[in-house]
C-alpha cells in the first residue's frame, strides 16, 4: 500500500520534529500495512525550504534502509502563485506525473474558478492533479458538488485519514463520508504528522477502502 501524503520528514514542517519521531512514524506505517511512502512536506508559508526538505529526505532515506521512500510536496495553491508556475516543474511527486495540490480551507465557491485555471495549467504540463483533503474545504463542506466538479476536471481526490476521528479542523467526517458514498475519492492517505495518524489510516482503510474509485 502506497501512502501518497505524509509529513514524515524530520524538522522541516509541522510534522515530525526529529529523526527519532520519523522512524517511529515509519514503524507505525509498516504496522498499518504501508509498503511505500511519498514524503510530502508543506510547500507553504512559513515552512517551505526546498533545499532543507530535500536534505531531510536523503537523511530519512538513508535511515529507512530498504523501505521505499519517494519525494514530493504538498503544494499550497497560494504559495504556488507566489512562487510562479515555473516552480511546478520541481514540486511534483518525483518518479511520477502526480502533483499534490492543496487549496485554501476558507476559499469561497467563486474562488474555485481560479483553481480551475491552475489545474488546467498543471494538466497542460503533463501532471495528474491530486487534490489534498477536499473534506477540509469549507466550500466543499457546504456543497459536495464542488468536489464532483474537481473530479470532472480530471482531478483525483485524496482523503486524509484523520477524518475518521473528526478531522484536523473538527468538521471533516460528515463531508468525507458523503464523498466516500459518492465514490469521489481515489485515495485515502495518512497525511501523517505523528504516529497516531497511522492508526487512523488503518481504521479508515478498513472501513472505507472499498469506496475508493
């Protein structure tokens, strides 16, 4: 099982704070049935340090032995606009054509038109756009039809496993279950910031893994 979204790199964002914690998370990932991980540190303020993130990846890769680790980023739309679309070439998930895109939690439905333009540009660059945790977005919580529109644009949707416990912001469980029922998710990922999140992943996959598109 491939975990496509996690914050396991030590000391680079709001996830793992040390190599010791990263290795504990890796152990928990194995226990949850994960056999492969794409590390996706935040590409958003105040965390983004491209070189430091790659350095942390190489350090964890060395410490992880033969466990397959890959490098990517969770790319915040606002940060991508600040950096410029040229940066997209080095922010995708290495070794694949996948691009993990995070939208703004409080964006209004009208803002989704801006996202549509960015998504089409990324697709024109050859990327498969994966939308991180749509269940967190207030506009989707109010109208799950917006998530279906993203799918209709060719995006794949990724649920963060902590929805099973109510979610990081406390309102994600209901919309996530609705999106599951409608078959709109392609992935459930750990979005792990700590060991406990891999317990959520195992539970979410047991209960909803059959709902994935």
